[in-house]
C-alpha cells in the first residue's frame, strides 16, 4: 500500500507548530512549570532517599546470648542468624568487648562501671540489614522470631528509628507518586487543550481531508507528533532551568548536598525518563483531543 | 454502481428521506432535483457515508455501506469524487496545493504529484492559475478547481451537491460541460440541483424528490419541473425559488 513516511508527518507537525506558535509556546511554558515541580521534587526525593539509605545501613539489631553457651551452640546460632533473609552482616561481640565499648561511651564516668564489680553485659551478636529489609514491621517480626531461638536471652533494635524511617519512606513514595500522577494529569490536560486549539484552527482542512478519503491515521499523525514534541520540549526546558538553578547554588550548599549522599544533579537515567515520560503524556493528551474531534 | 433500497433517514423523528429506492448504473449520468428540503443533500451524504440511514440498504460499488467498518469508509470515498456548492477550497493554499492535498491523502508518490495536478488542472482549463489562491479566482473558476480536485484521483463516481448554486449561468454551463465530458469518459455522475433549465438542456435521467420521497424517476429532460419549483432569469443569474401554494 502506498503511503507517506515519518518525514511527511514530521513536516506537517512542524508546519502546524509554526502556525499556532503563540498557543504552543504557552503550552510549553505551562508544561515546563509542571515539570519543574516534578524535577524539584525528584531532586529532593533522591537526596532524602539517599539520606534514609545511609541511616538504614546504620540500623542494627542486638541479639543477647544466655550465659554459659558452648562454642557449638554459639556457632549454630550464628549460622541461623546469617541465613535469615535480609541479614547483611553478623558480628560477635563478647562480654569484654561490649564492656570496652560501653566504657568508651561513658567517657569521664568510668567510675560508674567500676562500681558494678563483675561485667554484667552478656555476649551478643550485632546484626546489620539490607536496605530493603530495614523496615519496622519486618524487623519486629524478625526480633520476635530470634527471641524464640534457644540460647537467646533478649533482642533489641532501634524500634523507634526503624518506624520513623519506614514512615519517611512511605511518605516519600506515596507523596511522590500522588504528586507525579497529579502533574501527569495536568500535562495531559494542557497538551490536549493545545492540540484541540490546533485542531479547531485547521478544522476546515481536516473536514475536507475526511471528505477526500484521508484515513484517520493520516489526519491524526501530525497532531500526535505535535503533542509529543510540545510535552518533551516543556520537560527539557524544565530540566534545563532546574540544572541552571542547581548549579548556581552557593558552593557550600553544593558541597553539603554532595557530601551527604554523593549525589550530584538528577541522574541521566531519570532525566531520560522524565523527557520520554512527558512525551508519552503528550501523546496521550493529543490522542484524547484528536479522537474527540474526529468522532 | 449505486443501489438504494427503501432508504429512510430521520432527523429528530422527522423523515428527511422516506422509502427511497433507485439504482444508478455504471457510467450513467443522473440528476436529483427537487425543492429545498426535498432531501437531495441528505441523499448524497448517505451515499457518501457522511450520514447513516436509519432503514433500508445502500450498496455502493458492490459494498453494503451498513456493513462497512468506519476504517473502510476513506477507501470507499477515494473512488467517489465530491463537488460542493461552496467549493470547500482551502483559501490559504494555492490551487496547486489544494489539488496536491487530494493526491497526498491517498499516498501518491511525491514525484507524481506535480504532473498529475497539472494534468487535471489542464483538463478543467485552470493550469495557468495554479499558483493563485482561491480568493483570487471567480466563483466559476473556484468550482472548476473543486471539480479538478474531485477528479484528480480518477474516481469511478462523481457526486455533486448544488455545484452551480453560487454560479452565473455561463459558469454553470461550463461546469455542467465538464460533468458531461467526465461522464463520457466512463465516470458515473450524480448531481443534486434545482437548476431546472440546465437539467432540461442536458437530456439525462432525472430523479425528482419531494419531502424526502422520490416522486418521479427516469425521464430524460421530458419531465416537467416540479409544480413547486419556478425558474426565472434575474440579473443574469439563474434563480430558482419555491412558489408556495402554486398548483
């Protein structure tokens, strides 16, 4: 079957963009504002996420052992702890080491320890977790499970800290998702309006094309390209503004941000996702308007 | 080529077409006449698949339009040229671009567009004005361009809705001359008009309609104008109007 390739549709799309340049510039400006919010939120999200990860790495669980366990019993317990899912590292802390650490923490008040006489601290295993397992409900269940192991006296972990971290994760994830959905809808709405205006301005031409045998895809192709291009342009503009703002921050702030988590500007993969994603939203916005118009 | 069986179309409960049946054979030239509101435009729109009939069967070029998927309609239309009363030319595009659009729509290779557009404009005598925009042309010239656009893809059938409604008698005569030439080369032509004088001169089949119904079919110019249509010459323009209550 004969037909025109992508160059024809691109040519027609750019002709349309030029013809409605004022409306299209307004659309690009509005989209870039929406994407600026998304981009700003993503930068904040990545920085906080990175900080949360660092804190998760520091989250520990102490498994205190009963007095008088044999080496065989300790080894067996170590094996069981190491095979628990999510456990990254297990370190044995003897009574003596625990006391030494405690003494170090009580610097200047060593007399308090001396007053205790015999070392009251038990042997323990210190557990570190993978980032994804450092979640309060999982840790609580694990602590309960380990408590029931033979030879275990008590289990403690930073319960409050874990709960705060989990809350923060949830807030970031759900808050970010809601914001992204809202702004995504607004991008679709802006593009659909902009394409609708383009459609109305060329309504006579479209009607005529239908009368002279143009297929739906022949008519809608250029408008869909216009929608996709406008959204991608708006997104790219927002990223450009954001990068300019980010790199114009005072050096001290920049150093603080990058030292905190080693993060620079948005990663290239995220920038790509933002541009491609907004292009898809533009395509959807264009499709909504074109379909409604052609119906 | 065009077969209509008991076609009925309602607009808000009022029948615009009522039990219309006729056949137009391949290569035939037929007029549909009748006063305003007789259903001529609705009939053409239904044949052209712009409107859907509520009852009856319509077979165009062997295809039952009721069974036609919306995606197939453009391909059916490519075999039917349509000429409008108001020309429907794109005013910001040159004559050549107007013709080229019809060629692009059907996927004509770029290399062929200029040659074919020139050929069809030459056929209607408008090749020397191809770089002008429609507002620079007279009504008759614009209609000739519209005919050229309808013909450029070499359709098997040409439909025209009041093609001379906005033209002076001389231009109208030229446009009908074009239709006659096209028909002589084998294209089926169906023209809706109330230009009774021209219809009579052309000596072709006349389908007369009134209030959505076919009241007469088949006579070649022998048919009399409908009692409710009167023709008179006014200011050089052929004017047709309804005479209410005239017997």
